[in-house]
C-alpha cells in the first residue's frame, strides 16, 4: 500500500495554535508545561508544547547530570511521562517530554508529516532548547522511532537509549500486525483515526489493568474534535509497508544507524517491554535486542502496549541511568553518583554475556560433547529409549551411533542456517532424538531453549515467545501448538511428515532431512564450525513456574560444564555408571557425564504417574547404579511397590545411590524408597534451576536430627552442607519479613538463602529487574568492579545455618507470614502438623494485611472423611473438627486463626509436590471472607 491511497478527511488539514493544557489535569503539574518555538523541517516556525522539569531543578539549585528526551507515540501525548519528572529531578536529571507537532497540545500544522520530517523537527526543537548533551533518549511506539532517529543523528550528544514498546524494522517473513492492517484499510483509515476517536479509544483500552476513567479523560483532552485528531491519522498513514512509501528509506536509515550504535558498544541501552501488546510483539523486541546486543532487557509479564501505565518503569530507568550511564563514564558523574537513591536500589546484573562480567577461572575445560567425541567409536550403550523399539519395547543407542547422529545433525543445522547464538526451542519428549539435537546445538554454538510441557499451553506460550527462538524442533503435538498459537521460529519436525501435514504446520524439514544434509556436507569435506567459547550462551532453561511466571535461566557453556563437573564429582557419576533419570532434564546430562542413561516409561509432565515397575525396568536396561526421581515420582514408586516382581527387585538391588530433589522430601518417604533399593545411599540435594546442586544431605544425616523436640527452634528441612565450590550466606529478615540483612555466615539466623558457585546461572533471560533483585556482588556496584568479586544469587528461599554450617530451609520468602507478633516461616509449623495422626500434609499461610496477618493452616487428610465423599461444596473443603483444630493449634505453638481441611492441596506443575502456598493463601482469604467453601 503506497502513500497516495492513504487519504485523510479534510478535518486532518485543520490548523490551530499550540496551547498549554487546561489546569486541573490529574497527575500534571502546570509548572512543567511550556511552549517553545522552533523551525520545522521545512523552515516554518512552529510552536511545541513540552513538559520540562528544569524549573524544579533550578529551584533546588541542582545542576542537571543530563537530560532525558522523552518522545511519546500515537495517539498519546507527553502526559505519558508524567510519573518521571519528579523522581528524575530527585535524581538530578532534567526531563524534556515533547508533544510532537499535530499531537497533544502542540501546534496543528494541517500538513501530513512523514518520518524524516518528524526526526528533523525534533532535532530543530532540541537545538532551540539548547540541549547539547549528555542526552538519553526515551521513546514509545512511534516516539521510539523518532527518538532513535534523533539518537542516530546526534551521536556526540547521545549518552544512552531507552525504549518502551516500539519497532524500527518489519521482518520480511512476518505480517504487519492485524490492528495496523485494519487501521490502514481504505475507508477505515480516515473514519477510524480522525472522523471518530475509534483509534484513540482502542489504544486507551489496552491498559493492564484498565486505565482509570480520569486518566483516560486526560489522554482524550487534546483530541476532543476531528480537527484536533489529524495527527493521529497522519501517524497511521505514515506507516511504511513497502519501499515506495516516503518514510521507508528513513526507517531503514534509522534501523541501520541503531545497528551501528549497537556494534560500537559504547552507548548503553535499556528496553522495557510489555509482551501483551497486540501490535509490537516480541519479534520487534528481538530485533531491537539484536541491533543493540549490550542492552539491558526486561519483559513485564502481564503488561501490554501501554507499558508506561501498566508498570513502574521509572525506578528501573533511574537505576539504569546511575548504573550504566553515570557509572559507565558516559556522563561525568561526581563522587555522589553511587550513593543516589536509584544507585542504592540498583544491584549489578550483567546480561550481555561479556567475559568481564564473570569471575575468572583456571579449571581445565571439558566441553559438554567431550564424552561423545572421545567415545565416537565405542559400541557400548549410551542411552536407552524404553518404548522406541520395533515391538514397542526398549531400544539401545550406542555411543558410536549417538556421536555420529550428533555430528550429522550439527552439520545439517549449519546447512539449514543455524549458527552460533541462534536459539533453538526443543519441543521434544525425552528420547534419543532430543539428546542428539540438544548436543548438536551446543556443539555448533546454538542456544537450546528448554521448557517443560508441564507448564501448560499458556506457560509454554509465554516461554517460547519470550525466548524468541529462531528455530523450533518439535514432535507433532508441539508443532501443532506452535502453529496454532503463533510461536516464533522456523520449524523442524522430529519425524518425517506427509507433505500436506508439513505444509499445514509450516515445517521446513525433519531431523532425518537435517541428518542427511549434514552427512552429505561432512562427506564433501565440510567441517563443523569452531567450538563455542566458554562464555558463550549454551542454554535457556525455564523454571517450573511454581513461584510466578516461568523464568528463562541462561547458562553459558562454562557454567553447564561446571554443573556436569560438580555432579560427577559429588556422586561419582561417569563412565560405567548406569543412570535412571525420572526427571527428564537430568537425563540430558547423561552423555556429558559419560554414563549410560535412561528415562523410565512415564508421562514427564506428570511425575506422579511413575510406577515402581517402570523404574525397575529402566534400571535393568542400563544396569543402574544411580536413580534420580522427583518427590512426587518417588511417592508413587513407593505406593506401587507391591507390583514388583523378583526380577524387578534384583534390578533395584544394584542401585548404590538414589537422589530425590525439587521439593522437600519426607524422611519416611526416603526410608521407604531405600528399602526398595537396599544397597543405595539416599540423598536429597538442594538446588534450583538457577543452580542445580548447592547442598546435599543423606537420609542418615536427616535421621540423626530427628530425636529432638519437634517444637524446638525455627524448624525447617535439613538440606545439608554446601557441596564443593558452593558458598552459602544468609540475608537476615527484618521485622516486616524483608531480607535486608547483609549476607553473612551467621549461625541460627533466619533469612533469605544467598548462594555463590561456578555452576550458578549467568542471568535471567530478558528479565533485567529480576536479575538485579537476585544478584549480589561483594565489590562496588559499578560496571568496572562487577567482575572482581564473587557472583551471588538470592534464591528466594528462607532458612538458616546451624552450628555446623548445614543449611535448613524454612520456606519461600514470598510465603513468610508477618503477624503482629512477628515473622512466621511456614515449613517448621507444617512439619509439626504433618506429624499428627490423620494428616497427610499441610500448608501454613497468612491472610490479611502484611504486618497483621493471621496464620491459617490448611490440612490434607490421610484418607478422605465420609463427609468429603459426598457431593456439594462441603464435599471439597470444610472447617476442621474441634479435635483436629485443637491438635493443630497445639502443634503450631503460636496463634492460629483457622484450620481448614481440603481433599488435596494444590501443588507446583513441574514436580507435583511443592505445596502452592500462594494459591492456598488466596483461596483461604477468599473463603474466610465469606466465599464459597470449594476446593482450592
């Protein structure tokens, strides 16, 4: 569609002088408003309305550290930035927020303005204002493009770039967003943007949560008539969909200029994004991140197009200014820069993957594919698929075959266009195919993206879209979901598909196709690319989502190699070891460890479906010496042990070590499992997706602690001593349950658990703020010092170190109950309640305002009571009877407001075993406030 077809109604040609906003607009200080005259791109004098906090700074006698040049998009105005002006002044920054010509309260020129004109208009305005640097640009929507045009044209004045949802390039293989296509339709453009306020109202409806009525009215104020909405239509008409459009060349120039700025690496950038934007989807964020590879990126799950209204973007922006703009030397900051409020709140969080951001190490490298390379001619079994044989039974894959397949797929991926740094999402169930493609990816430097199917459709969609995979490798169910839900990436199928199915799913090749292509390339003498560097990204592993939206955890090659090294040394796992992995991600490490590995026949998205016979059958296939099971899987294995045959028992007799991790494991469950594997040592290591092995404890060590009074001390689950190279510290809780204490080796002090280790994750993917909150550094919080000290991770768990330095976990920081009498951590009271007759497990939660919360205990009984078997609301949940309530209150030992009984407590998705206290607390609050007594 070209420009002549985009005609606007006559009202768009109306002219009107600039004016100040009317008094009394909520959130807008009249002293910020001023009118400024400057020549436009054609030389005509125009009058702009701007918000400017310079008078505030002058009144304080503060010399600005720099200027934030804020540019709104369509159809908003400078009101979008109202929350920034006062905090920025507090931090010493001037803010100039413009109303673009024909928008807000600026002059109505009556002429349709193109992108090159708007960029020159803004440059002329900043000349008139005397802005000579340092300047940090801030833009949203079309304002993002215009602000970037200014940045490209003023490199000597530019100190930084920060953006909210915007786009500067339309991918050739992606359609223009549907809302914009509709707005550009002939007959809709004029009526929808100028004649009526439809485009404006549609935009104002995009708030998450919905914008208050008075805020919407302020946004409407400058656009009350068609004559004042010409700029809205003009902006839409200026969207360049093809090279013939008069703004297309300018957009390409800006896009190329931004790439050049990013390549130079000396301009800090911050991208804050709302992924629920129907226009600027994550692919546009991905494009910006590739052009600005050093940018700090944060995606706010739940936020949308109006991200400046949906979330607090100001505090992160000011923290970023102090840390990356002032701290980088881009602005000449004085000695007080590091002590400003924003700097105090900012915690270093390298996200670009530069080697200087990580502690140096002298450990000799053993690449993840090292065992495959060493054993490429070994005919011994590398892995077993339990249901992949011709008869539906087990199928063994040798080291020789696996190594060959990995090399062929690696070469085929290269021929397919996958290179170092490209992201490959794996939607493949545990199998030889999954193992082969994973190791092929890491060998060529591609980054594997792994998210559990147990996250559900919504969770998987958030994960895959957020990671912005370049390629999706999937089985048919995953490919169907990718097609139906619009997940990004070119598609490769695990199996060969019919041409019709492949077309329907947009599948370009199968793994067999890639292997065949790679085989031909290798036969022709093509070599695999150079091995990735230790500090290159290797994987994005998603958390379970049990404590909020699943987060992408980025590991480098060096960090994953450290994981393998730590596991191997701690548990003596390596060549000759037979590994049964009932938790699929653990099975993927088998080839790196050099062990024979197998995943039992099970639904990996529902670990509690694993049976004892399935574990025994898997153990028999690999002569298992090590078994790893999640607590939920372990519970069902114990529950189904009566099905075991003598041959099954014989297979389990060979196990010398079994591990269960992912959630607290009851000692009685470990003991029952150990009876099934009588020659095995039972371990329950403590870790998380961000650090897969931090501490370790045996059943014997746990049993040694069980003789004391259950009511003594803070309680908790003993998770043992730190493993080799791990350091554990405690950040003490204050009176309101916040972890404000300096991390220390304090004994008997309850606080947040903080860990450091070489195998700790690198960073969260596109979650800069989350990373800031989770990372601690021992040295000064500046870019220059970040690489000098240990890296720390705030786990979000609460616990304490005992006198011997062993760690006890007392719950999650977010689950701490803050009563009028003090802080209550949940695990200790839960343990005492769980020990009562008739109780299977329990959850301790708080209801009411933090600081005066009431403790509520929710009990899951060992067997359903008769009343619970009946239909109706009381069949699902009820108040505890007087006897149970009394026993629970005595066990807890502190005031309990209510004791409730439910048939089943809600649990996490991945392990099916962690009690979801967040959901439980919301449910308890609801029912105790008069809601229906239905199951949580």
